[in-house]
């Protein structure tokens, strides 16, 4: 009987080693993945700080994009305007005012007339007396 018990324990020992190795690798993977998330957060915070410090974009670029968005809003029959994704993205990035519409994985595809008013107000406040 003692010999039989040792053989049974030996078979289970291999399975336990495999399970232990799997758990160890899983823990290692999870810990490495978490460190990557912390690093990405730090990078995002750094770029946000740089963006605030070096925030001044030439007035001409704002006027260009506002003119495009104003033209689209004049032609729109309803409050939601679906066009000009490049101009919308420019305004969102530089004013930090996002549209109240849903975007897609590509980026913002539409904006509301109230978003356009907010961007104009931001521009007037930021670039007044310059």
C-alpha cells in the first residue's frame, strides 16, 4: 500500500507542477500588464502638461476651421451637423471642448450647433485683444 500511495502522489505531482507553473505565468503576465498601464497613464499625463504649456495655436488655424464649421452649420436643416471631421477634431483637441454627439473609432463625425457656439466663445475669450 505505501508503494501504491507514492506512485499516485507522483502522478498528481506532475499535474500540480503544471498547474503551479500556469498560475505563476498568469501572475507574471498580469503584473507586467499592470505596469504597462501605469506607464501609459504617466505618458498621457506628461503630454497633457506639455499641451497646456505649449497651448498657443496660431489664430489663423482657428479661423480657418471655424469658417468651415460655420458654413456647414448655415446649410444644416437640423441641430446635428454631420461633416468636417478634421475640423471637429482640431477644435476638440485645441479647445478641450468635446462634441455632445457620439464619435466612432475613426473620430468625431458630427457636431451640434451648441458645440459650435462653445468653440466660438472659447476662441473669443482666448484670443480677445490680440
